[in-house]
C-alpha cells in the first residue's frame, strides 16, 4: 500500500504555500497548518504509507523550489519543515485513533466471545477479522503474574513479539482479560500454547500458566478458557506451584468438587475428628497432605514438613486413633486421600461453609 501513487488531493495548496513563503519569507499561518494536519489524517484513513506521503511532499517541494536567493531557499526549507511536520502530526493522530478503536473493538469481541453475548453467526464473522475461524477447534492458555496486565503493557507486548517472531501470523489471538494474559490458538497447534506458556512464565517473572483442552465450535473457546481458569483456581487452592498446568491432568478435581454437599459430608465424617486434636486439625491435615503428596514415603514427607521421621510417624498414629482410618493401610488410604483433597478444595477447616 505504501507504493500506491499519492493523489494530488493530499498535496492541495502545498506548492502555492511554498511559492508564497519563498517570495515573502513569512511562516505558515495557523489555518495552513491546520489544513496540513487534516490532510494528514485523511491520508492515514485512506491507508497510504507515511513514507510515500513524505516523498510526495519532497517531490512537490522540488518542483516549487525558488530559483533565486539563499534567503528564499531558507524560507522555503523552513516552510517544508513546518508543512511536513503538521502533515505527519495529523497522520499520527489518525493512527492513534485507529489503534484505540481497534483495541476497543478487540476488547468488545473478547468479552462477547468469552461470555456468549453475541449472535454466533455475527460472532464468527467478527472472529475472522482477528484471525480466528470459530468453526474449527481452539484451545486457550491463561497466564497470571504478580500484577494485573492490560493490553499495551510491556509484558503483553513482549510475549506477543516472541510469538510473532516464532510463528508469524498463524491464526493466534493474544489479549488480556481481568489482568491475565490470554492466548487463543487452533487446537492442533499445541506448540503455540507451549511457547506462549514458556514466554509468559518468563515475562511475568515466574507466573503460572494454565492450558485448556482443545474444544470445537464457537463455544469451544469459552469451554477451553473456563477449563484454564478452573485449573488456576484449583492450583491456588491445592498449593500447586507448577509453572504450567494442563486442564487435562486435573480433570479429577472438578469431578470431585461437582457434588459439593457429598464432598463436604466426606470431609466432615472422615476428618472431622481431627479438630479434637491439640492445636486443631491444621497440623494433622498438613501431615496427611505431605504424606500423600510424597507418595506415602515417610522420610520424604518428614523432610517436607521439617520433622523427624519419628515425629511424623507419631502424627500418623494420632490420625489413626482419632479417625479410625490408617493412612498406611491401602484399604483406608483412598478414602483419606480423597477427603484431604476435598478439604483443600473446600478450604476446610478454615471455611465454615465447607
């Protein structure tokens, strides 16, 4: 587009102004500068490149250049500077407005896409503008860091540059939502989301990234996005510090939490007696968590808790006496471990609602 011939309308009055300035030595008037700015805005809106427009102005200046006197040439050169500066100012103003409008349109599209607030046909049509074909399968990755991020912030720009450098324009949409970074990519291009996760983890100074599963159709983006959000929430509740979380690896947790009342009953009936222990249920619940997370290896669990193996064994025996369930017995282990997971998901015993 930058090589298109520049129409004369964007140079209207320019040669005449240069001729008058060369003859009189005056500067451009306020109205003349305003007209240059207006023409700059119009040229930007028409899609002409700034480089071609500046070249056209310089060519016009050569045609109107005074043949006499150094003073006249100096005046003409100053007028060229004023005119081109005003023209470029108008051009840049139009570009900034276009960028703001594009960002607003993108934010509105993302909101409608993730919350289903638009007709599917219209939504699919708008999606193509941003490189997405909603009839295909898509997956969503969500990254969170120590602070909230907005579009245009250094962190999103850094991640976007890394993705474009690696993959170019490959139907990828990178944006922000509720302070988090989002990457939407075709479902078969998992390498895009993996690279996004790597870059986002580094750019957010160790932030955590969750990958939703690929899902088909317009609703697939929403479903994959919600899976990624749920994975982040589960990781926060369970204290998972893995840099990358895959929703496909955490499917058991939403299943366990689906019937909240049944889970709460299991927690109360299985772990409720721990509240009678000196110091409350917290230390003993932490003991069970470390024991199960370490694969029921007492030495490793003791190390994680900064306890001696003897002290850990005493705690496990105390749990057995209070609950009647032996953590070391395979017949009791599944029930206890499920109850421990439920307690962490429900924030028991801290949450009264649990």
